[in-house]
C-alpha cells in the first residue's frame, strides 16, 4: 500500500529439504549485504576466538540456528526471523526448518511471508527427482498464496554445470505448474561460496539472469488486503460518553465515515458514524489500520463479531484445505475450537474430501484419518455461522486455525475454499 | 488434475497505483504497520486472557509498549497492571521515570522485588553484589503465581538476540514457567493461541518484528519521554572486555583498571551490574538514530556483560522462565 517512494518491505521464507542450504543462504545474504554486526560475525567463527575470523572459516548457518539443540544437531528446528535492509528494500527473513518433523514451523513462517525461496540442492538432486520435502514445501507455500522463487544451490559442487541447472530448473518449473503456479524466477547459486547470491564471481559465465538479491529487491511485494471487501473483526468494545466503540484492525478493504456495514453473524445493518483513534478521528481507514468504529445505530455488537461490507458470505459449513500440524492425529467426532478473525467457535470435521499425496505430486488419495503434516481437503461444520470468504479472495480472513480443546495445541491451519 | 490445482490469492502489487474508485487511500508506512500489529496483538490477547499484565521496567522498549497499549485500549484505560521485576540494583533515574509514567496514566504498578525472594530464600547469591539479573526469573515466576497472571506482555524484539529470533509472538510457558523451544505451538497468520491450562501462562511480544532503529524512530515520532540516561552524558567508566563498565558502588573498578570520565549513553537499561553504556555524543533522538545506523555492534553485544559468557546463555535463561 506504500504508494510513495519509501523502501518497501518484503517478507520471505526459505524452504527446501534438510541440508539444502537454507540457513547458509540466509547467513550469506546477511553477510554480503552487510546485515550482520561485528560481534555477530565473530560468533560465527565457532564462537571461540575473539578476533575477526576469515570469511572462509565462517559457519554461516549459525547466523540463524539460534537454539542449542540446533547447533548441536546441525539442523534447523524452528523458524528464526532476521531483519535487514538494503538501500532499496527492507526485509524480514524467516529461516524455516527443512526436516519433515518440523513442517509445521515452515507453515508458521510461510503464513506471514510474501515470497518463498525454495532451495534445491544441485549436488544431491542432479539426475534425480526433486525431494519430497521440496514438493511438500512448494505445495504448502503455494496454498498459502506465496510467490515462488527457486534457487538451485551448491552449484559449486557440480562445477557450475549448465545442464545440471537446466535439468533441475525444468523439474522445479514442472512441479510449480502442476500446482497451478509459475515460478517468478529460478536462479543458480552457491550459498557457501557466495556466488550469484549478492555478488557475481564470474563462475557462471553461461548465466545471464539476475542474482538472487536482484530478484528479492525487485519481486513485487504483494498486498493481500488492499483490494478486498471491508472486513473488520471486532476485538473489543469500549464505551465513551454513551457511544460504543468497536475496536479492531481493518483486515481487508477500507472503511469511510458514512459507509453501510453489516454485522456478522447477526446480519444487522448500520452505517459508520465515526472512525476514532487515540490520535484523533479519521475519515477513512484502510487494511492494516487498527481503529475504533462507531455505528449510527445502537446494535448489539460484541467481541468476535465482524463488521463487513454488505454481501458478506456466511455459512455453517465450509470446504477447506487443511494442514494438520499436531502430533496428536485428528480425533473423528471431536469438536475443535475454530479461530477466525477475532471469533472462536466450535467446529467439527465432517468429512475428509481427500488427502494430498505429496510424493505422487498432485494426485489425491481418499483417507479416513489426518495426522501430522497431512495436507487435506475437508468439510467442516461450525456451531456458529463462519465467515465463508474464500482464502484466495480474502486471505486475511479466509484462513483459520483449529485448536484442540483438550491440549490447547494449535492442531491445524485451514484455508476456506467454498461454502458448503 | 483440475481439483488439484490450487488457486492463488488475488493480489495487488505495491506501486501498481490504487484500484479504481479508491484513489487517495492513506498510505501506511513501516512504523504505522508495526504499531497497528502491536495494537492488534494487545487487543487480541487482552480479550482472551483472564489476568494479563504488562512487564514494565522503565526501559525504552517497555516505554514503547506502554505507549501503544494506551493507544490500543483508548478511550478505556489500559485494562491490566504493570509489573516490574526489580533487582534492587537500579539506575535511580529509571525508577523515578517508571513511577512517574505509571502515575501519569493512572496505571496499577506492581513491583516484585528480587530482595524479597532473597529474604524468602528462593534466591541465593554467593555474594551480595552478584548480578541479580538471572535471579529475576525466580522473582517473576513468584509474582506470576501470586497474582495468577495468565498472559504477560513484554517488549522483547526478535532482532535482539538469536534465541529471541526464534520465539513466537505468543509464547507458551508451562506451569514451571519454562519455555520449550523445541515444541512451540504453530502460529498462523495473525491468529494467536493464548489458551493455557491453569497455572500456565503465555508471554506475548507485540514488538517482535521491531528493530532497534524502529524503536528509536517511533520514540522520536511519538515524542515518548525516556529516562535521561538514554542520552549522552558524562559518566565514570572503566574499559573491561571490550565494554565500558559504569563505575558504581556495586561495580567498583577492579585492581589495575583506570577510571575515565567519558561521554556515554545507554542503548538498553537493565540491572546496574550487567548493563553497559556505549561511547556517544548523541544528546537527542535524531543523533541517536544516526548513531544506530552506523553501529557495527549489536545492542546486546555492546551493552551486556552477562550474555557474552555463552552463546546459549540467553536461551537457557529463557527456558527457565526469564523474559
Ligand atoms: N558445496 C556447497 N555446500 C553448501 C552450500 N550451501 C550450503 N552448503 C552446505 O550444506 C550443509 C547444510 O547447510 P544448512 O544451511 O545447514 O542447510 P539447511 O537447509 O539450513 O538445513 P535445515 O535447516 O536443517 O533444513 C552445510 O554443510 C553447508 O555448508 C553451497 O552452496 N555449496
């Protein structure tokens, strides 16, 4: 929404299988883009000596592998967030784990990202099909609406072979297309040596395309919420001089004083009498703004309700894509807590439409259970009418989570596909 | 195949101009968005939790957090108490500021004293002058139990330190106050899960996505008052381990060290025994922001005596309940 010339923000996540080089890549980006402080660089030289280490001795993966267990096991367990800026753009990077066991942490990271950088390990994948985790990650990222960038990594280990790159690029493109996506860019890199990440070192004479940093600085930062219909979940109600102020963040669209609004789920209608904030009243509020709305009529609006543009779709049952994130498998018949916007209701999975077979690319198989990392389509019934916005139309409110009421674990992430 | 094609969200590229009929939309800048995200988190968790509190030390991050909490709940007052875990080793300036700010907004300020935990015997220190920073976790957990808090807002940022960079915005603590970094709850979009069993609580970090520069820029934009030690002032210090250690009753110079009076400011404020200032001539916020842009050592690296000992020091303390 930043229409002016202020540097835009890009949130991206790295994905790919274990050891494809995700953490190394982020360390490299930060190091080459001067996003690391001196004391942080010193800590990469195995944390022992107190002098500046030579670049070759740096273990760049340590930039983000911030947990003891991660450093011990040499793998990433949970997402690390890093912040840096170039003169052209600021970035929030999420380093997500590759290991299948921690897929839910990749889903966590991807849910707030604009772009995914899917790494493919040229050394270990050449002449072979793409790894299952590569497929799973690309599938999840696409479901979550991310723009896909592919980085074919470890090109140093295959002697910068053009044919290896082209073979893997074509496999990655094929996978994306099977999902209905088109990769924004496919870039050969060496994260370890730093070739074609931020700088070119001439090893890739046959490659005329952009560096990965060029891609990241120019890929459109997409604003999911700007164009949708008004959706403002009511988080709190405050009272001032007899007026009721409905407090929440505009998640989609915009609202002006005088606009007609519908309260969901009651479907009562009113108009916006005022838009208030601590810093003074506004004439208009747009997606991303936290405000307090005053309505012209005295309606019974409570926390968990939604203020929306007329025509808002509501339904007691929906069909949704679902990622199961809990080690405890789905218990058929159980009522889960469904959180969407500011509302929490009870919901039950009525039927599994299919579970996606990640290995077999896009074919789905019938199933009667859901367990950790399953990607499924389900039919879901709720105790209260749900906001039935399709995730692809209004991602800010078309997504929900299921919480297990026994353990309080976040059990699944859902994306509404249709009212049912 | 058709059922397997996942359709993508319709998206509007930034810079593509406003959609027809929606001209002159106000543009949100990066600080607007960070502020709004923090407000959303505060409102969400406060609506869910039975007994929340806001950790308030009088430091710059908690000053920003309190300022945003006022905005979030306005016209209502901040609907929860402030909690300070007081090591007793404070900069007097900061304590005066803490009390004045809480009084100015009519907030309920609870002070949990490490001193009291020492008297109870739940905190034991080898020497009376030892750093009480790590002991804060014990006192904090005692306060949580005493008051039955189920959600604690804190001003920690992910850019501060590597184990913080790993933490969820809403971060679960078990009934012993422990963080289990290997089994964090998934956190999707902006749907936070603050549900706890009795005796458990969540730590909530509305400023997770802020950088040190964002904090300074926001303080300048909003004209948030700060304790004077954040601005350059002459102070007696010694040089130790690459840091400037302030000379106080609790931190006397070691044999062989030379006391110098330098122009310094604090980038972060905590227990007096482990917080170090940096050399600086920045007497106003604009100058501090300029220095922040040029800094080549991280906030913690430049200022904390205790974290330097071990890479994993902070993670261990956090697992045990530290904030
Ligand atoms: N030859 C070569 N090795 C690389 C390159 N990038 C990474 N590696 C090595 O690959 C191994 C794995 O790298 P990491 O960055 O830890 O992998 P990861 O993808 O983050 O792994 P997880 O986070 O555990 O999924 C390390 O030994 C790296 O040094 C590269 O460009 N070339």
